[in-house]
C-alpha cells in the first residue's frame, strides 16, 4: 500500500490551509501566480502532494512544511464524535488544546464515527485525504469490534451465526438507513456471551443491527482495531496517543 499517495491533498486544499487562497478561488489564483511542487509547475487545482514532505513554492517563496496530526483515541462511553454537544462530552474534549491544532493544517476531525454508546478505537486527524481513505467503501479496511451479549449461546448457535455473516444477511431499514445486504464478515467466539466481529464496511449502526438480526441483546460494544492499528492495553478510556499513518498497514 502506497501510504504517500493516501496522504496527498489537492493543491486547492493546501493553499486554503496556508491561507493563501480559498478553494473556490484556487483556479484563478493558479492562473495569476506561479506555484511549484518539487520544482514542477502546477497547472491544475486538483494536482496533489503531501505538504508534510513536498517542497511547495509560491511566487518564489518556499512554504514551511506542515505536520499533520494522526491520533488514536480510546473513546469512552457517552462521548459523541461531533465538535459540539449540549448534553454530552465530545471526543475533542479529551484532547489537550496544544494537540488539537497544527500550523497550516485543516482542523482536527474524526475519521469516521462511533455512536455515544460505542467505545474504543477512534482515529482523529487533520488530513482530510487520509480520513477519506479510512471511510471510503472501496478501501475494504478491516475493523474489529468486541461484543458482549446478554444471552449465553450454544456452539450450534455460534456456528449458525458465523455462517450467516460469511454469506451476508439482509438488514431491515432503521431510521435513516435503508434495507441493506451485508458483505462478508467474520465472527470469533471468545465465550458463550463474548465475541469479536470483523467487518470491511461500516454502515449506520451495522454491528448493532446485525446482533439484533440474530435476536441477541447487545450489552457492550467496543472497537478494538482498524487495519493493523490496535488500542494499546495500557491506553485507558479517554486517553490518546499519536501514531504514524503507515502503521495502519503493518502486518
């Protein structure tokens, strides 16, 4: 996997981050100014580069390198992924002010979401391209959740549920989510009441809807990994660490 390509952003976004030009005015700015990326003239607003490493020169002035942020937060129960909430803590309330911003980068945001009653691994970043890669359906990035249910299942039931998830199941509509046939998923049963589910997609409340489809009662839900990224055992709820994007693909 070419991590460098994944981290590249369009020049119009980069110019906006540096407060040189808005994205809307980027084409006009390019026509009237000289912009070089690694000594090569830029002619289109859609040309890309990684501003953490590329030499970007605007009218003879080399821009300082950026330092995009990549954070793993062990999201606690009750926290929401929005930037503001009147009734809940947001995930950004757990990030120190000095770690929320990086010069000439977009604002810190969550790459995907976990609902308020789901805890575990959440990625926060200032790099919109990286965020898009993580959440795009065509990426097929594995995400694993640890699930505890109220019931005690038998070996026969566990095998039946595992077989269903391998072939896909038809989930009925829920709120804003339409009827949906799931892609292949894997179940790993740890005990009669505890299992891990690995998906390569992330539809609205998908894990909860799948557990409900099995007529089981969800007790707790925690995301424990995305790709090769796992929550460190010593990382408590509400704590976070920085990581390097290439760690997502370590085997």
